[in-house]
């Protein structure tokens, strides 16, 4: 299985005041810091290597997670440094730790999805990137993907169109080659890369069918807590 890059460097302004003193990765979700829930789930999926891309209050994350050995993982760290690099810039800096192909997971997302199925779809596509997509119809967030007959035709985070009824689910796989031309230390959004690839026909889509959970907002945090409380009662 590929290494997983977890993007956990943002300021998490929508979760204030909770995130004024702790990073989003350490927000308590149904009794555990969220990053621990993510790491335990990744181990269950057969993942063995994780790179945490950290920024705001990243030292606190390192103190809790350490080397990852207690989760059955090998965890490495790539820190933004004095200036936040955005999702794209953070990945560029982390490339030496990630290998030729790697998963991308957002630090505020919990995704009930089979990682091995995604990796197989990526390899079979022979494209440099894969995006998991969910038929969303603006239910969980603004839909931003044109996905027709199993083909991802366009992704647009910032200017979505009415005919886009799918959404970026949150798990991606990319070849390091699509990022290597970007200079290290430049701040940019991964969404720019995904959009360019989609318009060139180089972004394959994998449809998933179970909703995502996220802790990027207070509403999302509550829904994610409810999900875990319900799941752990069974």
C-alpha cells in the first residue's frame, strides 16, 4: 500500500475557539483526538507509512503521535516552517518522504472507503492522479465535480457549475511527477493541480457511496461525533 500524506497544517479558523490553543488534528472526537482516530483507521486499512504535513501548532501533534509505533505505523513529519504552504505547497515539501505515488487525506476528514480499492483503480487507470467522488447534489457541501458515465470530466473547487452533482470525497492518489515542477516553499492549493489535471483528461474518478465525515466546522464536528458514538455502541 502507498504512503498516506495527511494534510494537517491549516489554521482551522472555523473551529474557533476550540482551535485557539490546539490544532484541529487534536480536537476531541467522541473521546479521542481526531488524528488518533485517523491513524487507527489507516492501520486497519493495511497502511503502514504515514507522513503528517503539519503547520499551525504542529509540535503538539508530534508530541501526541510520536513515531507512530503505538498505532502500528511508521509516522514521519513534514513541517511547513514559518509560512503556511497550503495543501499543494505542503505536499511539494513532503515529496522526498512520500515516494513516487501516494494517498492524500485531509486532516479533518474521516472517510469510510476502501483504500486498496482506490489504489487498484488508480493503477489500472494509468493516469497520474485519482479523486474519489460522491454523488452529493449539494447535500454535504457544494458539489464541485462533473462526473458522467464513470468519467471525471471537470473539477472546480472555486467556480462549480450547476451540472456538477458530485463532490471531491477527500481521498486522492497522485504521482509525485505532477508536483515536481512546483518550487519548494511556494504556497498554493492542491485544488489548482486537480483542476488542471481534470481539464487535461488526466484525473480519473472513483465513485464511492457512503458519506464522508469532517470536523472542519462545528456542525461537521457534531455529526462526526454522532457517527462514532453510534458506531461504537454496536
